[in-house]
């Protein structure tokens, strides 16, 4: 009698579960999602083993853009005491994603902060929190989060690079307010965070130029090719400005002698120095040699300019001038930078790729149309 009584109770419970489940599916297929949500939520009170089904149902609504229903389902799972911690954390992660897509960034932040203590989801929570702070430009909180992650889980190359950019963004805010001391402190922290970072050295050089401290600017900018020679094309124009202001080309010449083969901007700067010293023919020959090795539109435009200056025939000079103008227009229309991750390109430098939202992957374009 006891066994039969237990079996009857089990059959009754299974019948109730099946009834609610199929009733909810019927509402869903009949395009009555509100009633479906209410019915499926009731099932939790009967059997907590259906938690994963509810999570999947909430994700389904989120993909359909019905974020209010997704939030109701996931929030209901989080509030249930009988749901075990592992599944509750999974529901909490999905709830945070619901809030993110709905634009409730404060609620999403509160959810992901709870998940930082989770062994399974702390990386997802960290990434989402960084995205929130980047969108809201709360760089202080982003830095605080990064330092917390370093203390708890150790540092990584990606995290160090990200922190360096956060400090640079913080410094950019100080520079707009002309708070040069605070900006310099932030940039020095960026240097310490990532030894390969180029951005803080470029910003330190620009800040020194703005303060008319050209010697100091040269010291900062000389660090750029040491950290990453890819960014030499950004440092050379600033070094040229310093050399012009100081009327001293020694540091610029020394750097170009070592690195002029790295990019078009560098060897064109060397050509300009030679031309200003009255060695126009030698400059043209040097440029021609470089173009044979690494042809670029910039190089051809400069070569035509040199030939035009040293041409005795007016007709040849006019033809070269017209061709030079066409090449200049072509150069203006070409992008200067491209993301190595997603391929986004443009003429303006973005340290944070607008397309894939990754830091430090937008680089100067190499080849015929670039460096």
C-alpha cells in the first residue's frame, strides 16, 4: 500500500508537470507568449530540474527581441531558493545579458558584479563589465575592476594592454581640462601597465609639444619604435615638428638612419632632410631605391615633386604637376588605418575599434596604399 501510494503521488506530480509543460508550449505555438511565460514559470514550483529549459526559453525570447519576457523568466529563476547555485549563476549571467541589450546598464552592472566571485563565469562578467564602463566612459571604475582582477586571478597580456588604454583615456580627459600633471601621472601608469604600449609615449610626446618642451618630447617619442616599430609613422611627424622648432635635426637624423626602412613616412622624412640640405638629386636617387624595394603611393608622389623641381623642361614639369595632383587626390581618398581583427578601415585613428570593440588592433596600413 505504501509503494502504491508513492507511485500514485509520482504519477500525479508527473501529470501536473506534463500538463503545465504542454499547456505552455501550446500557448507559445498559438502566438500567446505572455500566457506561455506565466505557465512555464509555474512549472518551477513543481520541479526545479526544468531550470535549463526555462533558461533556454528566456534566451529564445531575447533572440526574438522580447526582452521584457526574457527578463521575467531569468529573474524568476534567480529568485527561486530551490535552484542550486550553479544554475542560479547561469540564470544570473543570462539576466545580465538581458539587461545589457535592454539598455539597463546599472542593473546589468549589479548582476555582473555578483558573478565576479564565480569560478565559472567571472571571465564573462569581467568582459561585460569592461564593455559597460567603456560605453559609459567610467575609466576610473574600469581601472579599479582591472586591478581587482589582477589581484584575484593574476595579470595577462590582454588585461595589461586594456588597462594601459584605460589610463590613456583617463589622461585624455585630464588633457582636455589642461590638467597636465594628472595626465602625466595617468600616462606613466599606462607605461608601467604595459611595457609594449605605444599610445602613452605618443600622448606624452604630444603633451610635451603642447607645453613647448620639445627636448622632452623627443625623448618620449624615441621610445615609440623601441616598443612597437609599427607605430613609427605616427612618431616621425611629431619628431619633425620638434626638429623644426629646435632647428636641430640630429636626433631625427639618428632615428631615421636606424629605422628609415620600416615605413614610407620614415624614408620620406629622410628624403626631405636631404632635399633641405641641397642634395635634391641624391634625395631622388635614394627615394627611387626605396620605391623599388617597397613601392607606395606616398613615395611616388614625393618622387614626382622632386623631379618637377629639378626639371628644366616646362612641359615635363606641367605633366608631372598634373600627375602629382591626381596621386594626391588618390592618397586622400584611401584609408590610413585598418583593424587587424575585423578589417575595419578609415582615415582616423581609433585605439578602440568601432566595429569589433577590441583595443590596440587598429594599425597603420602597409603596402602600396599605406606605409
